[in-house]
């Protein structure tokens, strides 16, 4: 019998965006995974697995977890897929493990509940009103510009800035109807929010017995206005915001407001002239390779941090390097473009380039935002360097080296 903890992981997400987490965790944990189909690339990291009809059914997950736990005790339950974090909380609750507070996780999953909890505790945030119709949205008194935001989505999907009642009417359907197949359904779907002017950051933090410890701070790059498409991120190990006492206090206060005690969170914050304002809190590790950039920039391993707190242990969050990591996502120019090829000319790139990853193949059809959103991305590049300027220059070079061809559908 090994002394490595037995960790249950629910699903994985896309290999190109999440494999690095399993790669870190596997040497130190015995991983059992719940999936909806037989594993392929995941097998290299797993001790065993269970194929379920659906990993979105909380009752089925709990039943399968009890069966597994009866054979060999599970020490922790972990999920980094937004669509499954609430179901995973049901499993943790059923087994009496950290993260097993369904209401806590739901206060992150449901953005209206997040706003309500933050408001009750006076945490700075944009004013927000839940509405059901375009007429209700027009009647909200938060001024212009304002933000329309879906209640249940992530990755800025369906988020749009509107500058007038006319633009609100024009963009209502985008905010109201944008969805993903696995998103929860709410009868009242849209938040109308005060526009917070500034620049946006995200902070990944490990929370152990109520203590919030940030380990990755990223600065977000947005594109395709008025839509809030996330086109890139930078993580600087020496970012001065890490020493911003006001920001760190807002982070701690936000977690207290939603009573988040154990797990990993990804908090998005707008840095405004009036100070930090919380945009949202997600009960999972960040997406878009942000934690991977943190790993490259600081040496702090996000996967190991998440696994530790899931198993009820204090995470090790000691940086061992100071660098800058960046990612940039690439898109086609026109809607309904059928790709003929996607590749990079690697011969003309600087040493700062870390990864060059095509996300689509010849024959696939894609569009830029807003039609394409994050699923419209055709490739990404990551870079690691000594400064943001060097990192940005590397990503600029990667963009010039991207070769894609396509034709109208």
C-alpha cells in the first residue's frame, strides 16, 4: 500500500488546456477519475477510472463515489471544470471531505448569489440587478455605459458593454441567449451591472480552513469590444499588486462574504480609480492557462495546491523563480471561415516562446467573437521571459509566425 493520497478527480476538460494539472498531480497522488467515456490521453496519469453515463448528474456521481470509497477510502475530491464543480461539491459533502459545502460552491456558481453575498458584507463591487426582460434591463438605474452579463456562464461568455438604451436593446439577445450545453438553467438569466472602469486582473488562491493564500495574479487582455473576449493574460512573479494591501484585503473579505473555507478559487477583480471591485469568484482553478503561466513564472504548482486543499492539507506555496508568463489566443477574421490549414513558422521565433498550439484542424468551421467566443480560437502561444515587454514581444512574434488559410463556408 502506497502512502500517496487517493484523489478522486471529476472529468478533465480539454487536454491542451488542462493536461499540465494532471501531470503535476499524478506523481504525488493516486488519481481515480470519473469520466463519461473511456480515457485516452488521461490514462498516463490515472491509477484507475470509472465511466459514467454522465458526469453532470450529482446523484450518479455520489453513488459511484460511495461505491469507490467503500472499496478504498477517498482522501479528496477535485474538479476544475466549471460545469461540474457544484456536482463535485455534492460528492465531497456525501463523503465528509473538504469542499463539501454545496451552498458555498453555489454562491460562486450563481453570479447573482455572489453579488448578494458581497453586497450584504459591504465588499466593493459594481452595482448589480437581476432582470428577466429587456424592459426590466432598461429600467435599472446604474447609468451608462453598463454591462449585460449572463447569470450562469464563465470566461466572459455573453458579457457585453452597452452605451445607450438602443445598444442595450440590440445586445439583449446576446446576453440572454448565449449559453453552453452544460450550463445550469435559471428562469431569470441576466444581470445588469454598473460599468466598472479600469483594468481587470484575476487572482488564483488556495483556501485552507478559511485562510486565503493567493498564488497567481494575472492581468487580463480583452479584445473585440464591446464584447469582453479574453484574448490573453500575463502573470508577473514580481507584480506590484501582490503587495497591494487594499487589494489583498478585498480578496480576503470577498471570501469571508461568501463563506468560502476550503478549495481553490479564481477571483476576477476590476482595478478602478476608486479601488478594487470584485467582478466574480469561481470555485475552481483558473482557466485559459492562467495557472500554467503562474507555474512558469513563479514555480508555485497550482495542481498540487488544489490537490492538497482537496485532501485537507495545507498547500505549499513557496515561489522559487521570478519570471513573466504570457498567453495569447488567435482567431480568424471572418464569420463562418472553413479552415484549410493552421500552423506556426517556428523558425522565426525568439527564445521566449514556450508553446505554439494549434487548436483547430483543416476542415473545421470557425468565427471570431462574438459568434466564435472562446470556441472560435484557432491557436494559442505562450511565452516566458524576464519582463512583460519581452513576453509581449515574443507573443507578437508568434502572432506574425502564425500561418492559417481558409475560405468562406
